[in-house]
């Protein structure tokens, strides 16, 4: 291993070895979750964990969606029975908007973000100015625990109080920043306005919001080498950026699937779908946990030398539920419509308004414009959604690969 380039040897494993290692460990993880987490005792009641040894077999297990956690936790507080550790066995309990409650175990770097910090250029002995929130939500603790595990000290800046933050940066001279990219831009702009020297900041790890090219350019112009990572309060690190800046590299301790929105079915390689993660955690063993975020697997390996799969990054939200004529239409209903007609490619339900009423048009990729097929699809759509819609058959490959199943084109009132 090239000294200093990688956080550990796991990042440069042979891809086949990584896959075998993950799926060799999966049966024991499933058995543990089934035996110790009440939620999985129910949902995996008919599953033999020892038989789940491949992606195809994993894809047969039920999906748990983040969007369902509010209701699940309300019925079975605080963690809906997905946890195996009791409240007193945890380090901290957090509350994210929703509310959704999340546990933190007592292990060092519980959310595994040390790997992302390292890839962003942070090294032992440095000082990190952490501007993620420390109030109820876990983001501040997530990055702080990673910095401690890496051997860094932390300035717990939190959010807001821009002038106080600038004073701390100018006097304590941290080596880098962690927080949202928009607040880093705010700090840079305020520093220029007030003449405050924060040139000590040479690197940053940002997350929590989109990091578009224009914002990347602004931060780079301030002399800061910023990298992004993708993490959630429940799962911790999912993927992170390296110096190659070609997609986000998956973490080493998770299994990631890309699912067709509204279903538990993996999409074809390169297709956009919902990110679902199986987490090798003893305290919170999430299995096929669907994040609600859209992404896609990139082909090949990163030029940086890390060998794990890469995703394109955040490409939107998978929850595309819309209300039509007083009824909710869900992506799962469109998926069920498609399943009734084998041979269809991508589909997209377009919702519009004709001046008087809501109207639905289901565009479906099919080999040939067959009026009889269109009529059968229309019958299925009505039976499943209880709403009528026009069917428009389009050539294979003509619909965009963006993961969008329902597109609401109605103008807001």
C-alpha cells in the first residue's frame, strides 16, 4: 500500500474479495438482528439467515424505508424495535426533524466518517473547525467522533454566530473545516468583508446539502480544497469523495443496492434508483434501509486507486408521491402497473392540468406502438390507482435515466 494515500488496506482490496467478505458476514448479521431486534424478529420471521449469501437472495428480503420511521417509531418508541442496544447501553440519543430518533453506540467513530476525513486530506495532529449542528441532531457528533478517531482536535463551532466563528478561526487557526458548503461560503464572504484572516483553512469536508459546481468554484477560489461525503444519521457514512473527484466511493462496511423507486427490486447497472443500505452494526443493524435518495452506480474503479464501487452522488429524492383528484399516487403503484405487463422499459407518470381537471399520462417504453397493449396498461393503471390516465407508448431508451417515476408538471397555485 502506498504510504499515506489510503486510510487502510480495506480501500484497496480486490473487489471480488470485498464482495465475498461482505456476504460471508451477512448471514451472521441477519441472525443477530433477527434474534435481538424486535422489528427484525417480525419482518424476518420466515427468513433463514444462513441461506442469504448473495445479492439476489438479499434482494428477496423486505425493505425498510426511512420515510416510514416516523410512524414506526411512534408506534414503538423510541427506535421502532430496530435497535438491539437498550437506551442505557448507548452513548447518545438524537432527534432529527420529523421527528426521527437515532442512536449512537459507544464505539469509537460509530458512524465511520474517519475514512471520509482522511480522503479529504485531514491527518492526525490537526485541528478541525466543526460547523455541523450540535443541537439535538447528530451531525456535529458524527464529524467530531470521526476527528477524534483520526487523532485530531476539534473546535465545536456549531451553526450560526458567524463573527464569533471567524474570531475563533483567526485566533485558533484550525487546519480545516467540516460543515455545510453554504456556511463555509458565508464564512469566506464575511471574512473578506471584515478583513479577518482565515487563510489557515486549507481543506474541508462538506455534507448535508448539494455542492454544485458554482459553489465548489467559490470555495476553491478562497484557497480551500473541499471534498464532499454522503452520510445519514441512521447509517453513518455511505460514500465519500477522493482526490480523483469522479463520483463518491462507497464505504467499506456496508452493502449498497440501487432500487427502483417504490419497490425492493434492484435496477440494472447504471440505472438511477433509490439508495438502500445494509449496515453491519451491532447496536442498530439496519437491513435494506432505503434512504429516499436517488443515485446510480458508476462503472469501473476510481483513478485514485480505491477499488470499491462508486455512486454518482445525490440525484434527487425517490419519494415522488403526488395527489391527483384528492387521491395519492405512489411510485409503488406505477411499479405494480408495470409488473402486470412484462417487456416494458422505463416508465414515467406525468401529471398535468387541462385548465379544469388534473390529468395523468403514463409514458412507457415499448417495442412498437400497440393500441391493444396501451389499452391493457390503461386498465391496470385505473385498477391500481383508482384514477384514469392516458397511455403513451414510446421507443425503448427514449425516457431519461434520472430515476423519476412520477413527474408533477402542474403549476403551483
